């Protein structure tokens, strides 16, 4: 078996590498709130989809344990990590119908968050509120993708919305008072906000094509998302109060599952280029579109960026293909503080 390499470049001239005992591309990195851990997936596109946690202090990634996953990763798939502020992750796992599980670094097993008795059907797109008191997710109980919220202290589940479309990528605002999400109906994807207490929905972006994976930006004053209205994928923004969307970056590579990669201050978005000659670096653009900086790499292809602040350091994670002969992409974490964003 080939070993997937994970590389970390924390202000070092040569990245340190750590072997991950799995074949597959390293994808969809998600940092913990304090930047100590990064969760990421390995995907061989042949039936193996695993979730890993990497502690920067030890340098050794660890596979997140999931029942039904064999020693070679086949069977149950694990993906879509979301971090609780206390350092626990929620994620999707299943072999046909995904259910939300949770795992705490240092423990030996993951557990199902909600039993089938209290919440039947598939569960996807978990996301905690910033204070960790609530979890929003998409329920498949009715056969559609419906918005639901679970109170983490009491375990109560509140249905918020059930429509003919499928809700996707829900996310609380920083104060927990507003939900942001997408809705897919056929080939059309629109964006909405909602006051979860009044269950009052407000259209944010409605168009004839696909707008998806929304993310709060600029302290909640704006929303950044992926837009396919021009025939290819771009990054766009819109005022959180509504209005006309603006293009931030006109041509980007769409990550496999992730939202746009936002800087901790909410003012920069990281992205990768769809053209192969320009894929040897990660780009960062201000959400007002006025400035772009580049992060060169020694690799031939870079994608799937994520950003976090750890202490005074600004860290960038991305998936990298080291050479044309390489079988798999590995994960890189690089200190980019010197860019002074």
C-alpha cells in the first residue's frame, strides 16, 4: 500500500512530513477553532472515504474511528467535519444513509449523536453555533433535506423548514440569531437567511443557475458564496441585508465539498485556480476584490484551502500534488503570517 504523505510547513524552509496509512487524496481540511487540530478526508474515489485528525503538537494524524469501517477503509464512509468550540468534531458517517457522529481527540471511539428513535433518517451538513450551544443540520426524515436544530444541552430537536427543495450548507451567524443556508431544486440553487425563533425565511440570492455554500464574512455584514451563473464557478459576495451580488474572483476551482475559505478576520478568501499552469500556488483575494496575493509552493497542483489563526500565526492548509508521477495529493499546513493580511 502506498502511504499518503501529510506535510506541514510552519515557518520552516522545508516542510516536515508525516505518513498517513491510507491511499487517497487528502481533501477538505477544517481547522479547529484554536488552530491546533486540522480534520481532513482521504478519498481514493474507489469506495474508501476516511476522516483524519492531525494534532500539530504531535505531528501524527490519526484516523477517526467509525464502526463498520474495515482496516482498509472500505465500508462505512466518514466525511464533513465540523468543530465544536470545545474541540469535539461532528461529522457524517454511513454506508448509504449518513448519520451524524461525534468524536473527541484522545478518545478511542466515535459515537452517534442522535439515536434513530429521536431522529430517524439521514443527517448531513452538521454545523455548530459559535458558542457550541446549538447544532444545525439537514434531516432526511421526510425524504427531503429539511433544516433542523438540536439544542446541545437538552437534546431537543426543532424542525425549521420543509420544502420541495433540499436545504444545504446551513450556518449560524456569530450571535446565533440568524441562519444562512442554500436550497437546491433541480439545477437551481438559491440562498436564504432565517430567524430560527420566528422561523421567518428571507431570500438572499435567487437566480437561474447555482449559488451554493454560503459563508458569513466581514463580521456578518456580507455573505460569500460560490456562483455558477457565468457558466463556470466564481466566488461572489452579497450584503447580508440583501442586494445585488458582486463577483470577487471570476474563475476558481470548486472544492469537493468545502465552503469558500475565509480568513479569520472575514476580509480575505483563499482559492485555487482551475487552469493547470496556475495551480502551483494558492491565491488570497480581499472580498472587495481590490487585492490578490499569491502563496507559491514547490508542488505542481494545490487546492482545497483553509485558513485559521493560531496565536499570532496565520496558518494555511491545502491539498497538494507533489509531482506528475505522484498517485495522491497530501495535506500541507503553512505559516503565512509574513503576508501581513
